């Protein structure tokens, strides 16, 4: 689910996730809040990595955004467990534990705000046992995932070094660890400061939009904002996993704009991948440079 919230002019959250993204035309006067994790980054981290989060609505603060989003996701989680699980929710409500994966650069300040947002969302009581809300760095969580599902357990031993590159939605975060113990419990030590670049998946989508606008600038039929918006959505769906066909296909059989080298005929995998990589290179080189 996209981590986005749509607010109306009174500062009330009205939609979340993919619904908030897709229904923009039906909710004029609203604001889509995205990439809001960047607002919680420490100021030094934002400055060092040249991170520029989109502004929040005038009546909405970052704690409010997290509170609204957590309340929405927890309500759906509770509903799913209540209707799909053999475990009675009443048996879990006073003992469940929440584990949040957070960026490596976040410290007690960010954790305190998240803990406060969880309480404000009525997920945990104000005087809850602090062990019921735990935090793990996103990089460490990625390593544990790779060990369990990627066969990495045979490669990781005491003294080995591992680099984690987390290509996420709004940023790409890179961290290097050394393994101080592999058994009985995995222990990792961070040996470099985490590097964070504003070049995540949403930046690739934005680069695709700019690419299409430039390519279709001379077309009255295909160059309108609404048509390009539909193309970008198709791009997001088809290129998220780099599975063939790499490039999306738009329109019908006669939807051609040959002066921009855009036609409906099926390209070879290498040609399609070249186009995708052109857009990806634009997204990576701009913020990193």
C-alpha cells in the first residue's frame, strides 16, 4: 500500500493508500501528503544528503500524519485478524507487540514521536509497557529477511562484512555492517554511517513523467497532463519488478507518435530495458549529483 494520506482543506484525513492516489480528480481542494518520512529525518541528515520533503498542509504536522496513517493501518490489521484468524482478538489486544522498522539515522527523538503517535492513534495506552513497541533499523530488518528467504544464512559468519542497499519508495539507503556473532544469535555492528539519497521509486516515477512530457511536447493528442498521468501510472505498474515486458504499452493499435519514436509495436527486451534505464539514470544522477 502506498504510504500516502490525502487531507481536505480543514486538515482532516479523507483517504489513504492507493485510493488517495487514484481519486485526485474527484477531490478538488485536497492535498496528497507523500514522502512524509523525510520530514522526520534529523536536520543534519536532510542537509548532508540534500533531502527536500514536499511541504505538509498548513494545518497538519508530522505527528498528525503518522497518527492518522497508523490509526488507519491498525484498524485494517485488527479487522483482518478478527475475521481471518483462529486467534480471538480479545486475547491479543492487551499483549500484542509492535515492531517498527526505521531508518538507520533515526534516534531517540524520532522514536519518541512515533511512540507518541501510536498512543494518539489509540493503538497502545499512554502508560504501556515499552517493550510492546520496539524499533529495528530498516537495514538490519533487510538482513534478517535475506537470511530467512534469500539463502544468506550460509554466507554470514563472524567477521564477515555485508553492505545493505535499501532502494525504497522515497530514498535509497546504504549501510555497511560487520558480523560480530552469527550464533546462537546474529549480532551486527554498523561500521559506516548510513548514506541516504533522495532517489527512491517515486523519483523514478517523477523522472518518467518528465521524460514523457519532453517526448510528447509536440503532440496535442498525447501531450496533455491527464494522458501523461495515465502513462506514468502504467509505468509504475509495469516497471516495478523489471519483469518482461519492461516498458508499458499505452493506448490502442493506432496510438502512434513516430516523431518521438513512440509506437505501439512490441520492442525487443533490450530496447525496452534501455528506455527504462534512461529514466532510472535521470532519477539517480539528479539528486546524487
